[in-house]
C-alpha cells in the first residue's frame, strides 16, 4: 500500500507531464514555437524535482512517526527529532495538550515536514541516500535496484538538479528537450517507487 506521501507525489508528478503534453500539442503545425511554450520543458524539470523534494519531506515524517510508535527509531531518526526539539522546545507540551490522538500525530508529522522543508536539502542523490539511511536501510538498496534501467541514476538526478538550480536560482535558460524531460520524470518516478517500498519495509 503506498504511503500518503506517495499519493501526493503521484498527483504532482503527473502534473509535471502535463507541461510536456501541452508543449507537444503546441509544436503541432507549421511555424516556430512561441517563447512561452519553449519554457514548458524547463517547467516540467522544475516541477518534477520539486515533487521529489516534497515527497521526501512528507515520507520522512510518516516513517519517523511510525517507527517511533513501534519503539524502533534508528540513530538518524533520533537525530532529526533532537533537532526538531531544539527548534521547537514547546512541541512536546503542545502535543500533550491536544486531546485527539490523530491530531497529535498530525502535529508531530507537520513539525517533521517543516523541519525537512526549512532546514534539510532534499535535492539530489545525496538527499535520496540520506532518506534511505534514515529508514535504517542502505542507499545501495535503492540505487542497485533501479540500475538495470538507470545505470547512472544518481549522476543523472544530480545533473538535472543542477539544471533546475540554473533555472530557479540563476534565471538561466538551459536547453531542455521534451524527451529528456520525460526521461527525467520516469527516473524520478522509479526513485520514488523504490523509496516507498523501502519505507514500507522499514515500518514492518
């Protein structure tokens, strides 16, 4: 069963493909594409990498809460919790005062997601490997499992993360072909699928 984070990711990564579908439609017929339509493949790259970033933050919250509930947090997870407690010293008291257990869990999940979004980079292969380590797994369990289809998965993700950086932070216009952007989306889907499998195993 996919995680809640994966359900959100699936919706967002599908939205990234819409950029390319619109671009493909705009290319039909004679004449050069408009300046606006030329931005669509770059937009797909930015959106797809952003979807993975958000997914990792949300997935980590689910995994950490589940493993703490079962009394099986690994060292990396305890380190995250200590950092959150340092940033939000009133969190334990706030949670204790919430009467509904589901609301208490949601408050803790929100604090973890906020920590990852504000204080932890979830971009690139190192972030993916760090997420796997926080589950108590080995990064090779992810990268090796997709190596047949993506033998350079980590390098490709890092290269496209740099392209995203050029677009978002430098305002540059690196050339991105539509087929390249579709390949990136498929790579990110493969990474997220495997992350979710490992997360499910971590909670068993």
